[in-house]
C-alpha cells in the first residue's frame, strides 16, 4: 500500500510510528535537493546564533540567580553543595532556553521556512495554488507568525501547571514528564505544519482540529522532532527538517483525501 493511501490506516501505534518517520524523510529530502540548501542555511544560522547566545546567558546567569536566594559560601561542605546546585540550575535553565530558542527561531525564520515548504509542496502536488507573489507570500507568512505567537502563549499556559506537577513526590514527576512530552509533540506538529496550512487559509482552530483528528500520527511526528532537538549539530537543522517533513506529511494526507487542498481556500479567522 502506498504511503498516501496508508497514512491514516492501522492502529494508533502504527500511525504513531508512521508519523515518527517523517522528520527523517525530511532530512533525506533536503539531502537530495541541494537547491534548497541556501534557504536552509539562514534558519540554521539563526538557530545557531540564538543557541550560543542562550547558552552563554544561561552559564552566566545561573550563579547570579542562585545567589539571590543563597549567598555563595566560602568554607566547608556548603561550598560543594552550592556549586552542585548552580550546575543543576544551569541544566534546568538550558532546557528552558533551548526550547525558547527553538520557538523564537521558528518565528524569525518563518519567511525562509515558507519558501522551503512552498517548493516542497509544488514538487509533491504540482502548482495547485495561487501564483507566487510578494503580496501572497507576505500574507501567508504573516498568518503563520500570528498563529505561532498565539500558540506560544497557549503552550506556556498549558506547560506551567504540568511543570507544577513536579511538586508531587515521584508520581507527579512521571506525570509531568509524560504529559509534557505529549503536549510538546502535538505543539511541534502544529507548528511545523503552519506554513502549508496557512497557504490553505486555515484558521488557528482548524489547524488545531487537524492535529487532533490525526493525533497519533501528529504525536509521532512531534515526538521525533522533540528528540531531534537533543541531537548535537542536527538540532541546528531541526526547523528546516521539520518544515520539510511536515509538508510531506500534509501532502500525503491531502493525496489520501484527509486534508483540505488549496483548490478550495476558505476565509481566514
């Protein structure tokens, strides 16, 4: 059975693993299409620059933040405990800053990711939409940026109580980790699909419903993207890889009749 026809078939676990493979499909697609490398270089450079800035800031800020609640001791075992605490704080801040860098880089890279997604879609589906023009490009990019900012706010609102679960011994930490990965996976899937769905004039609510309708598939894709964020060097290419993988995923859904095409553009909410 071909990928487009099979994409929504099978059990939830099968759909999860099917979605999990799309980021690697995106990586292979970029490898085989050097004409996209120039567009990939700019988001990768933005990601690298923001990551280095965030890492340096985290390294310098952690001891100062710890010093606000615990003055650095000068003698005894307390000195070692203070430095261990500073390192734990650095690691915690690094995780938060890493995700923040990814999200901010996604907003700043939206115009370049839009071009990448558009070219992949044209190769997969043909010229099925409006002729490319500056006005169309700016409109679609603007919709993506606004929806991404709204999603960031919603993501933060959901993650705060999930992080608070860590205050509960043992069980709370497990629940926090599992639910946080699930929420992040769904969020990343929606975010990576933003370009291709914005070109179809889909409202933010419609984009969320698309993810919910194909939740197992989207979770697989999003979890794979989240894991990729932790792979050195590869994480700098996460954005273009995710955009290409998500565009391929959407094209397969459209070919299977499971997602709207650009031939029937709806109003923007």
